[in-house]
């Protein structure tokens, strides 16, 4: 069976939502490191190197750490600068680097644990007005509010988690 493009469903952008929805998105970010650790627990090196479409499970774990480190920095820039232009990166090329191809998944899992703890603390201290602050993404030409970015990264957590769980299910692990 061919792996679905979006096993957690297609991204549905939300920008204007209330505090309850924001809390739901922040909760996804908060629990993602533990959920991801559980999803890859007990997998052998060969199992970690099983592909989901273009990336292995190992690369997905490393990608999440890379992506969310960038997201956290984007939040900090946006809170401390007036509509900063963020630095895009080529996630495919990053995933092809040796650390993502062969690296132990314990390092990105530990990184996500600390990173998400800081990110969640930051977001829980933010005001509603701060979530309306935005950055400019030069690759897409879009201005992105932190509210919209939070929605996207919560989906990003669910998206990659669903990919790993799909691989596990298909292989009866």
C-alpha cells in the first residue's frame, strides 16, 4: 500500500481563533516530544531506517527537531523585531545530511524535549496581541502571524506523528 501524503489530514490553516483553540494548539506542542518518543520507542536501527515516502523514520525525527528549532527562533524574532524576514531553509537537504541519515534519534528527541518546554513557556506568557505579530517568509511571499504559525506547527506535530504510526501499523511493529 502506498503511504498517504497526509495521514493526519490536510493542513487546514486557522489564524483567527480564540484562547481555547490556542490552548489546544499549545498542548499539541507541549506533548509532542513525549508522543514522538513513544512512537519510536523500541524500534531497531533497521526499523528507524524504514521509509515513509521520501524520508526514513529516523529522518522524520531529525526533521522535527530541525523544523521546530527554526519555528522557535522565528517566534523569538517576531516578538523582538518588527515583522522580521525569516531565513528559510531547505528541509530536504537538511534531512539528507549525515546526522539525519544515520544519527541516533535520542539526540533530536532530547532536543525536542527542552526546545518544546521553552517554546510552550514562551507561548503561555504571550498576550493575544503578541500572537497577531507576524514575520515575512521570503520563500512563499507570505506574511505569517504567530497565531497562524502556531496552528501550522501543531499540525506539523500531528502530521509527522501520523507518518511514523502509519509505518508501524503497516509493518505490525
